[in-house]
C-alpha cells in the first residue's frame, strides 16, 4: 500500500475498496471516513490531510471507530467509504486493520490505499 503521511515512526493510511471508485484524496468529498481509535489527534490529522488536498473539511463526514473489526464492519455495511488508521506500519493497529479489511467480504473487491 501507499502511505499518505509518515509521522516520526508512524504512518497514516487511508484505505478503501476498489468498488467505490475512490482513487485519490479529493474523491473523499461527500463521503464518510472512519477514523480508528477514536483519537482526537487522528481526527485532526484527517482534517489536515483534507486541507492539504483542498477538500473542504465539512464535506467529509468523520466516523470515529473503536477497532479494526468495527472498521471492517462499517466498510462492509456501507457506513463508511474509507478508513484512516495511524500507527507504526508493522504495529498492531495498522496490521490488524489491514487484515480485517482484507478479510471482510466487501463485495469481492480488494482493499487499496489512496495515494
């Protein structure tokens, strides 16, 4: 996958499924993005990323998620269109999120990172 930002030892990954047709950050306008760990800092990071790509912050709904499993369920159920996960690339939160999304039967489409 591709990282959107590297923060010291952490990476920020925006993940979605191919079926939604989201190819880059500006495509998130009008969509719902899940933020793993319900951290205010991660929500602020998403706002920073959106501003960097000239996406109006209020045009993207943020959904705070407690766990990778909740993210997979929300993506599968259509509650979110993408998910932001922040942490060390080989850390538990990132690896569990990628694995949960890859296992989730999201209309048979692979998970992909937004460049």
